[in-house]
């Protein structure tokens, strides 16, 4: 059973662009989709609000974006003045993200596998 979905998801779906340049970029083009339908963007890397701010296999904090609904567990990391579903949340600890995923029934493995097969 996966205990760290945040890092597992990011490591599985990240795309690294310009890795050997001054401006490398890491992007994940898929949303995390939970069993209850809750979803959000999960990003980390040199150009994101993450820790480390580098290309890595493990992150202690991620940038969350545009969740499908308001989520109280990570509200303290919202960019001030923004609507909760139209905002970015910086440096959200991976254990908080994993707690949110668990709260929403876990990652929808069907979507995870389908997305992995499409990749």
C-alpha cells in the first residue's frame, strides 16, 4: 500500500524539460484524482513553491493548485486574497497532502493506472 501518494504521483508523472540548462522545468500535466472526485494540481521543482526547489525524486513540500473544492487541511498555505478553488498553495507539506488524499478516499487507482497506461 502506498503511504506517500504525493511523491509517488509526482515521480510517476513528472516531465522534466531543459534538464541541463540554467532554467530546468518540471511539470505534471495530470491532476491528482481522489476516489470521491476531489482533484488538484500537484507540482514541484525549480520553478514551483516546493522544497527542495530543484529536480528531485523526493519532496518534503509541494505546490498545490486549483483544487476542485475548498480544503480546510491546507487552507493556511493559500495565496492571500484568492478564491480557494482558483488559487495556488505554496510549500504544502507532503504529509498534509497525503492526509488530504486519505480524507478524500485515497487516489482513484483506476485513474492512476489509466493515466499511467496512457503515458
